[in-house]
C-alpha cells in the first residue's frame, strides 16, 4: 500500500507535467495536439484517481528517498537491459512506440516517447488499473489475474503503434505485417506483466522502477530507429 506522501508525489508530478502538456497543446499546431491529447486525458484521469479514488490505499506511489532511488534505478537498469536482450533474440519482439506524426519536431518527439509516455502509461496501468482491480472483491487475493489483465490492456493500448500502414501493403507484405503485429503485441504483453510483477513486490513497490524501465526501453528503441534512419 502506498503512503499518502508517496501518492502526493505522484499527484504533484502529474499536475506539473499536465500543465506542461497543456501549454504544449495550446501552442502547437493540430498535428502535434493529436499526439499530446491522449496523454492529457490520461493525466487528468490519473490525477483524479490519486486525489479522489476510493481505492487509493491499493495504488502504488513514488518514493524519492536516496535508498529507494538507488534500488529502483538499479532494478530498472537490470530489467530493461534484460528485456532488450530478449527482444534481440526474438525477431519482431518490440513493445512499440507511441504514434507521433513525422512532422513533430525532433526535440518534442523524444520528450514524448522517452519521458511523457512512460510516466503516464506506468501510472495508468501499473498503479491506477492494478489498484482499481485489486480493490474489487472479485479480484481479492488474485494478484496474478490482475497482472495478466493489466498487461493485456497495456498491449491492446499499444496495438495502434504496430498496425500503422500494414493493411495497405501487398498481400505478402501484409502477412508479414500481421506476424510482426502479433510478435509486438505479445512482447508488449510480456513487458506489461513482468514490470507489473516486479513493481508490486515488497522489495521494490515503487513506480519509479517501472517508469525508468519503460523509459529506458523506449530510449533504446527510439535510438535504434533514429540510427537506422541516418
């Protein structure tokens, strides 16, 4: 169970990043707003969940004391490095990146992919959704089932990042695209389950771990795609 102090840290960061996203939303053209709008909605939903939700005791917060930062960072490096190694061994296995129009500048693009997406997605899936489900009587003492459900939802939410354009390809390429979609969907589900499993352990139980893990994985994928395009 998260303490009020840990939940308050999440609320403060949500509010600060939410204001920043809102400023970016109103000062950028429509094609950029499309990329930011979803995360603004998530930010608002998560903020009210942490502020008024009757399941706050089930939420996972953020601890920022020196020991917690050290432990969470160490586990995040190990986890993200291991997950990346696994994806290199399994062709097509990647959790995918948020859909962002090509016209979005090279400064804003990595900010969304490496910072905004991991932060808001981890709060939503690894704290709010897990916390809400664990608060329901039907899922009492059924953590593994809760982890599977949130991992499936996480993978489903990333599905649009995988299918872009494959339905317009020739038949042979479309079949390959479907295989890639399945591999990526599976990888996202596995990532969602594993990061959910570790972040609910008593030795970790800190959203900082899952946010860092997600951010590092996104950074590796983004850096790889950027290098490949040079």
